[in-house]
C-alpha cells in the first residue's frame, strides 16, 4: 500500500472507530512499524487533519467524528504548479497561509511524485526586477483585516521616497492589489474620502480597529481599477 493510500485508510479507520487506536495496533493493522504510523499521523496533523492522542492505558489516537478528508488526486504536474504558485506568494501578504497550504499539499502528495516534483521545484528560480521591500507591518495582518472587513488605522509615509512625513489614516479595507513588484492595500480612505491604494512598504504602523464598516458600493472600487490593466485571480 502506498503512503497516500495508507494515510487515507488510516483516517477512515479512525473515523469509524469507537475507541482510540494505539500506534502499535495501527502498525499491525497496516503491516508497518509504529514509527511509520507516527510519521503518517504527524503528516496528517500538519495537513490539518484533527487527529489527537488520548493518554493512559486505554489511550491511543482518535479523530473528530465530523471530519472527512476530501480526495486530493493531483498529478505530478498539477502538484508542481500548485507548489510553485504558493512559493511565489512568499513575499506577499498571504505568505503565512501559503506556507501552511504548501505543507498540507506536500504532506498528502503521492509518494511516487514527491522526488520529481521536489527536483523540478529546485530548478525553478525567480529573478525579481527589484528585491521585495521590507515591511514593518506583519503581512498576515493585512489579509486578516480584509477577510474580517475591518477598518484599519495606518501610519503612511509620503508618496515621495525622499519625503519623511507621514499621515495617519483610517481605511475601510477592500482588496489587495499587485502592481509590478509591489503589493498595495486598497480601500476607502476616510482622510481623502475616496478609494486609495497604499503601498505596503510605506505603511509603518497598522492597528486593526473593532469597527466593521457598512458595505461600500463595489462599483467604487471597480471604477477605480478600470483605470489600470488588471486581471482577476478567480
């Protein structure tokens, strides 16, 4: 039995079990060592499968009953495309989520695909026109704020790189934009009373406020974006 097949079977077994299964008992069931079972469980946990250990003489491994593992039958080329795409988000506001998704894909990848995919990933290089700009704001905060539709209070440097002055603005977050080699936070700027895009490397401080603003007309953002050649990612 291949590694991926064994892991799917292990999840199905634990979902249907009335009592916890020990690593030794699982090893006997699948004809492998207890160490192999523990590695499988570690990979599944890393992939987000809610397997937990019960301590004690009657303890062992269990899984949340409502959990089901959807099939992930990616070819080697599809796995390569997904992992390469996630790697390109390393310098984006989604870097944390991309790393977690990368680990999940890698954990359940078909064993026969693992070596060739890793080899091809090692041959891929990205030549950036400019190195990613450092940001004093944790990038994950931006995606979290947009997902929660929160208002953020930012301290923003002047548009002129030689201008050290800054302004404090309350922004109703709406979207993240990629413009050339820069990421921008787009939203309704209450200081300017208009849609504005803020380069992330110029945000020196950000506070996520408790306020969830009433929805703005999506046409406002669409009209602003119409000035630029853009494409949707989904």
